[in-house]
């Protein structure tokens, strides 16, 4: 049979394990909260990509249409290059 001293040691070790478990639980909850916040930020940025792309396209079109050099420079400062695509050439008539 287990002596009184052995039972005390087992009880003490169990108590230590309970505290370690509580510490790990709190740490895990904190990490889960941080991950959820980051995930929410990523989802918001993904949702904003479409409208942001439309705004940039509209600004680029306006810069080309009005030949606004300041607007082209502003876009270039943010890494957006604006170039004018020439209209497609008319098809040459074919001889029969």
C-alpha cells in the first residue's frame, strides 16, 4: 500500500500539474485571440482590394485622359506606373 508520504507527493504533483494546465490555458487563449485579430485584419484587407483597385484604375484613367502630370507622379510615388496604350491599328484592306 502507498504510505501517507507517497500520497502527499502525488497530491502535490497533481496540484502543480493543475497550475501548469491553468497557465497553459490562459496562454493559449491569448494566442487564439491574437490569431483571430490578425485573421480579421487579413479578411478586411482582402475585402478592400477590389474597391482599392477600382479607385486606382479610375485615378490612372483620369491622369491619362486629362494628362495630369501631378496625378501620374502621385501614382508613381506609390509604385503604380501609368502608361497609355495606343489604339489598335485599323485592319489593312485585303485584295481579292
